[in-house]
C-alpha cells in the first residue's frame, strides 16, 4: 500500500483489484491515483473503504455532463451553465454535493451517476492497460477519514459491484470485435471519406454526419440515444478502413493523429477474450467469497442493497393519524442515545438514533425529524460540520439543532452559533434540561 509522497508502482490490473480489496477490507480513506503510460490519470476517492467520487480520464467534463443527462434531471438554467462551463477541465465532489443538498438530485440517482462514471473509468483503465502491456502506475495517498475532501452528504458505494460491472462491460465490448477501439477517444472523419457516398445507407450516413471531431464515441452514442456498443459497431467498417480515426485529443486541439491512439495498434481479439476471462476469475477469487453467478448480478440491484441503513421510525411516515414529534438523537455513544430515548419515550415523543457518522445526513434527509440532538465530538466528523450541512439542506434547514457536549466553554458555544445551532446542552443529559430545550424550540411542522 502506497502512502503519502512515495513513488508510484508499476503493476497490473489484477494487482489493482487486490489494492481495491485492501482499501475495502481495511476501511481506508484517501485518494487512489491510477495512470497508464502517457494517458491522463484517474483519481478515486474513498472514505472508510467505500467509494465516494471519481475524476480524471480523457474527458472528465464530458463524462460528468453525459451521465448527468442520463439521470434526466430538471436543473435550473444557472446550474446548467455552471456544469456546462467550457473552461472547466475537472470537477470535484462538491458540485454533486450541492445538487444533492439543494434537492436537485435524489440519493439513488446520485449514487447511480457516480457508479456509471466509475464503470467508465475502470473500463478505460482495463483497455489502456492491456494496450500498454497490462502496465499500470498507481499510488494511494492515505489520509484520515475526517480530512478527506468528500462531502458528508454524498452516498458512499461498495466497489465490488462496480468493478464487476466494468469487467462485464469490457467483455461485451471485446466479444463484438471492438477491443481495439476505445470509446473514450474522439472520433474524427478522415478527409478521404466522401460522406455523400454513404447516402444509400441512411443510418450510417446520419451517424457519420454527427461526428464533429470534438466528441468521444461515448458522447456521440449518448447524443444519438444509442448504446455505445451499437453505435460503435455501426462505425466498425469505417474504423477498420481508416475512414474514421480515433484520437486522444479533440479535433480542436490536435493537428495530426496521436501516436498513442489505440487504432494504431489493434489488439488481438482472442487475447482480449482471454484477458477478460482472467479478470473475471481474478475478481471472483480475490474480492469476496461470492460465487461467480452472484458476481454477475446487475449493478442496480447491488447498489440498492446498502446495508446498515437506519431503521425507519416506528410510525409510518404516510400514516394519516396525527403523530407525536419525531426527534433524532445523533451520538456515537449508544448509552447517551438510550438515556435520551428513555426521557423522550416517557414524555410521548418518538425518537431514533444514529451512531454511524456516515449515515447521519442520509438518515435526516430520509426521516425529516422535527428536532435534532447532535453530539459535538464524534469519530470521522464533528457536530459543527454536520450542523453546517443541515443548514445547507433545504428540507432540514429549519429544524432545531441542539448541540450535546461534555465541554461547556464559551468558544464552543460561539462556534456552535456560527454554524447555525439552535441551542447548547451539556452532558450528562437530564430530563429537565432535555424537556426545557424541546419546549423552548420545538415547532412541529417546521
């Protein structure tokens, strides 16, 4: 495992699978940077062994915009202008976090968007590494979970189903004879092609006319509402004949074909198939003890089974009966929650607890409590950061938040007020203090 500023190591994609397994099993946090020869690198961000964000590759902005379009979001014009800014060269996770906080995207679509972007990135790493003799250069910079740049609002994903899907996609791509052509490269029509001669084949003619030299095969396929496999298969005769070239740079940035394009050195299809099968075997042997048929489950099903979600409060949210106020108790100490729960239950309030800091924001967004008790000191994060996220989330920003702490200093009180806390309560808690806070600040319906 590489940490800090140590030199990157040359390894194979199979070694990368083992590295990803180690990040998961040891619940590591940090950024995994992967490079293949001279191609732009990729960065995968992890918190406690789970994936939160991916960036990099040949077309990071196009990848983001394309998958955002597939999510079918109804974004306001100012957000679209920000996302489609032509001067951007990369993105950070805060852009997506803002969409989530402003409730312009739901958590499932957010998770699927990051998963699709990661599948594309891993697919490209498989393909480019094979073209370069299966050589990868990567480095893992391990940092504390509380110091990662991942926003607390973002969902965290298990890497195995995403890795499985990327290998399956590569196998499908190879099986139809496309292993030598990278979907992340930009398609450029050769000057020697007389496009008018294609008029007898309307589908092919329409497809070629859409190629402007500034979009990758993936982006062209998305614009034509086709799968990238079907779209590229249509172009395969022209690719093989050299009438369409693929470049690692768009037409607006390149004056001649790049010597590193995959089309200059086609990969033997039989070798591609063997390589894909080896990857599948490696995945099933190394990542987990699941059977091969389990590894081939659809990504959507695997993403949907996120373990450890906080239980829904006792009374159904859609009940037509009037319910007592719901109070969230966020504290990594189960004893503190049990004390609060006993006080609240005895006085007719509903409550639920969250001990895992990574589940705080998802739980609050899902359950929308009427009142929140929030511990100040927790592992990974702290009450200040969580309170700030609550105040930035439209559906939560009016909920009273009472900070719980064993420290009762003036500085802590001032900082709590600065991030939007409603009140401040010392530990250990007692019934009189808890009930006074609720009586003072609780307004059901906020």
